[in-house]
C-alpha cells in the first residue's frame, strides 16, 4: 500500500483517529492529503528524511543529523494519538512533511515540524500547525511551546503568522516560543485568508491552463477539440483517442504518458472503469486537474473513490456528469466543454450537473449576457461552489456571481464565504429553498428537515439574492452587470401607455418601490420619449428610471434604444421595456459595459428585478452590525451537557432543573415553576411566592390548549386558588386523567405582554438555525416565523424582530397595546444564538412562551434536547469541503 492510500483500507493501530484525516489545499492550489502517522510509515519516513537537506535537518535537531536510526523511526511513527501525536502530509506516493506534538505538562505540549525543501513556501507548516492545534485542543491541551534556532526565522514566523499571541525568550542561544492555541479572532481570520488564497489559486490553475489534453473516443474527443480551437484558446491542445481513430486538427498520442510537453488539464470523456488510471497518468505528468465529462457512466459509490484518488495525487477532480469549464478572458479563451463559446462578459456562472449547465448557457445567450467564466462540476464533485466563489472574489472580470445549486455540501462554509463576497459583488442563487439541503438525523431528537423558507432566509441573511425562476435570475444579473446600484426605492417611470402605468404602479407597491410617473400620449414620437426619460434621469426625484414603450402597430425601436443608451445616467440605473411584435434581439451592441441598457418584455418583470437589486443595494450599504460580547459561562453549560451524555449516551430531553442550569450559564433566566401534587402543596407554595400566581397543567394533552383551559392566572388568595384547583381537577377528569396526571405547577405571575416562541434547531448541514414567532396556533398556521443562523449580529437580531408580519404588536402600533422592551428581546435572541453556536449537542432549544412586555422579557418555560455530536461544526483546521 502506498503512503498516500486511505487509512480506512489499512490495518489501523489502536486509537487511530480517522476523523483527523483531511484533504487540504496548499497555497499554490495543489491538493495534498493530511493524516495521523502510522507505524507502517517507517519506510516512507526514511525516504522522506533522505530527501531533506542537511540545513533543514540541522534547524530541526540543532545538530548534524544525517540519518534516522531504527529507534528514531519507531519513536516518530509509533504514537498514542493522545499525549504524542504526529501528522503527515502526503502527495501522490510520497511523504512531504511531518509535524508532531508531545505533551510535556497537563495542558502544554512541545510542537515541531519538518517540511521537505522542495515543498517549502507552500503553506505546509501552517497547515500542520492548524491541524495539530485542533487535535491538541480535543486532547485538553491549551498551549504549545517550541525551541527554535535564531536562524530559523521562517519557523518563528509560522507561529506568529498563524494569529496566535506568541511569547519569545532567548536562552542559551535558542529562541523559546510559547503561545496559547485557543482560537482567537486573529487566528481564525488568518486561517480563513489562507483558505481563500489556496482555494482561489486552485481554481485559477483550473481556469487558466496552458495545455489541454482531450481523452476519449474520436466521436467525443473531436467536438471537444473543436470547442477549444474555435474559442481561440491560447495554449496547446493534444488528443488521446481511445478507439484508435485520429482526432483532426491537433497532435495525437497513444496515451497521456506519451503526450509531448507539459499537461495542465485533462478532459476525459471515457467509461468509469478507466478514470482512475487516467488520474494516475495525469498526476505523473504533473497535471493540475482532470475533468470527467458527462457520459462517463460513474456511479455514486465510485465517485468519492475517484475524488480521493485525485486529491491524494495532488489534482482537482471535476465531474463526473460535468459539462466542463469556460474562461472567456482574452488571455485564455478556454472552452473546455462541448457547449458553444459564450460571448465574453462579466457574469460568472456555476452549476453542478451537465443538464443544468446546458440550460444556463442557453438562457444566458437568450438574455444576451456575457460570461466571464462557467464551471459545471457534476453532482458529486471535488470542486464546489465554495471554491468557485473564492476565485470570483479576486477575479476582476467577474462582476456578478450566479450559482444554480442542486445540492450543497457545506452550507455553513457557503454562508461564511458568501457573507464576505456579497460585500463586494452580488451573488445570485437559483432555487436554494430545497428541503434536502438540510439533513435529517434521526438521532438528534427526531427533528424535521428545515423548511424551504428557512433555507432562503439563511442565504438572504448573507446578502445572497435568492430566486426561484431562471428568467428572474438573468433579469437581475442583466441589471447588475450593466447598471450602477440604485441609492433608494424611488423609481421614475416614463411610458406612452396609461395601462402600463397602472400595471407598473401596482407592481411597485407590492414590491416596496415608490413610483413617480410621466405618461405621454400613445402617439408621442421617439424624441418626446427620450427627452422625458432624460429629464427624469437628470432629476433628483428618483433613484432608478424605467422607460416603457408600446408600439402596437409597429415601429422601429432601435432609435429609442440607442438614444437611451447614450444618456448620462448620473449614477442611477436606467432600464427599458419594449412591447411590440419585433423578434429582434433586445440588447445593444455592447450589452455588458456599464451603462448598457437592460431591456425587458414587460414592466412587471422589470419592477421585480429592480426590487431585488434595490434590496441588495440596501443590504450592502447598511451597517452589518457586530456580534455583541455577552458575559457567559460556557464551561458550566458544557458540564451540564457532558454530564447528561455521560449518563445517557444517546441523549435525552433535559429536566426543568437541568434546562434552567444550562440556560443560566448564558444569562437566560427561566421563571421558576414548582410542581404541586396536592392543594396543600399549592397553598404553601403560593403563600411563599407572595400570591399573584399562576396555576397550570403541564402534561401533554392538557397544556397548550388554545382555550387556555389549563391555565389559571392572577390568583391572589386561598379562595381563588381553591376554585382554580377544583376547576383543574374537573378538566383533567373530563379528559380522562387524574389530577396528578395533569402535572400541575405554580409560577409567579409575569407582567402582561405578548407571548413569543424562540427556538434553535441543530441542523446537520447548517448548524443551529434560530426561529422567532408569536406563540400559538395562529402563528403556526400563518407561518409567521423568521429564521437566522449564528453568528447573529445586532443588525440580524433587529431584523428578526422587525421581519415578523405581526411586528406591529411589539411596537405599539396595533390594537392600542403599549410597545414592548424590544432591546430585551434582541438580547435574548443573541444569548440563545451564542448558546446554540457554542454547543452543537443542543439538538433543540425551545423557549415558549416568552412573555415580552414593556418591563422586559420572561422565559416562562424551556425545553432542551441534547444529542451526541462533535464539538465543532466548522473546525479551525481548514480542509477541502
């Protein structure tokens, strides 16, 4: 077995942590495999050490150390994965780096690295440090120490550049480095920037090849070669025909190994059982990637094996069921697909399956939208939308990012990248509201999949423009690629049709836009329409202008179009809607330059697209807020969870006392409730509370009734308590239960207010998802709930409250009710978000009812379900995914 093989196929040593294995990206964009060391790595370690220079060995061991002894090999490869841990990075068949820590005190370990000289400067030491720190934290280690020679400045900088607070002392000519490894804002930022650079570089290697080899039978290879040649590809093209028939126009070779010159990209349109060999041959030729095009016939079981093989050999794998890659940049002109080359432009397109890719490219052509790059990865791909977004962020040719997603592998990472990207460039996602984006896990409290509305809300929180119609997606992209962002919701409409004016006004009102209109006579000439539009553009009464022209009996619209495109729009978007029977294209000669005219077939479509663009502009201009620093005791909360899981490994619902203890650690106080099994118990407790109490049933089937028959409020004396107690007994008897079975409790009466429900559900894909709504059947039936995911900023929490359709009840603008303490409600949302984000084991947190009043917010009852899972969802050690 080679050193790069998956450890799952090996005879693993005791305690071997398979979960620490990861495919990683180096800073130059190549992939590598990281895993714990194994005893059978001895020969690979010896070969690796022999390739390391004498200088690197001296810097590692502080003395000449030409070779490893047998005892050294055993010491470095036989570890316990707890106090002594070593990680190796492999590329193809070779070990290229090793890093280790050895515990020297209870919470302190010594760390060291050795990287092969030929691979230094590729971010390998920082990768090892990230993953070693992650492993050490799991083992209860909080600090790393290291001894470094003064001349080894590169190693000293690895620790500091990782974002940790490093303390250095010089003693006996050696620099002693000491630093805590708990994640900090700086260290997390450093890791995310390294991840961004590496994934962006990897995609750049894919989309900027200098040589392409097309592999497959001649009838498949020929159209692919034709696409490359007719696109004007600047690099070299060769073909490997698998059926012996020649492929015209390019050099032919009998195999990938026999192709002359360097190879960057291999396009493979061959059966599945040959793909693994192609990956190996491409790796030996130092190719960057293999693209497995549609028709390869690979199944869901074989695809992960192909991806793992490619990553182990340092390649990216695109496909199977991919349509390929396109880069329209003049310096590249790559069309590595069977599709026609789209016109160059500024819209980046991403999809998964080849079938969807065909639809996307056809729709872009019909909308006359120019494309900067196109990536179709297949449904079970190594390359994902996350990688492509990392590339688009730094690509000057891409102004608008469009993704059509059938599924998503890591929504939490997607959201993290999108939050950053959308601050610079608009991101449009087509049809993300799918239940299968969130994963049902039967061992996590039986939670249902997230509703589509919740998925959409999560992406809108990140500034993503969510659409559910492909034509709407390209309508929005057309405005964003050609026009500046509007500065507000005011729309100036110029039209020669009173009917269109009414239609536009109704559409605008439903979309939150404000319309100012100029309606000309139906017989008005072109000059009048252009002049009225120019006046509207030059004025200060609107933030965007739409010119809608109807020609029932024909007429040349070209003059109006040309004149409108030549207008100085004064930094506001200008759109047009041309309604006639002309079948000619609707866009001008340069449809993707800023100032080119987006055209529509109707005013409603134009208004809908403009509303989406206006909403994005408002989102981007707003203060994003900050995550508040709230005092909390995470260790106490974690002790509650660990205690429960130690007693019940499969998890369970917490008792009221356990829930109260857990929530109290994050500053959430649950109003105490006291079980009372007899009237005498109730009387004693009510007296202790000072009266003005609530008596209620808590058993299922009795509590939660819409008529509140099991709740008796404002009890002030023994007579009222006796009356309530007797009524409760009668109710439970009527329902076929005994008084004891109703599980009656007494609580202090809370101030009068509005009853809300706050929940957090742990989703396997998205992590914790918060939900806010009014408590009760009405809210459930009308689906008046809002969703967000942590990290929850001050702006996010405020938006949750205000996005409720029933929000007027909270702000005193409905029914004469006084405004409630919204600040206290937002504080509670932050505390629930930070609690759920800190503890993935909280499968379900439900605070209902929460009574919010002018005096504050009271959590009357809490329900918490705990289930076993890992401690981190988006680990600090970055890997492919």
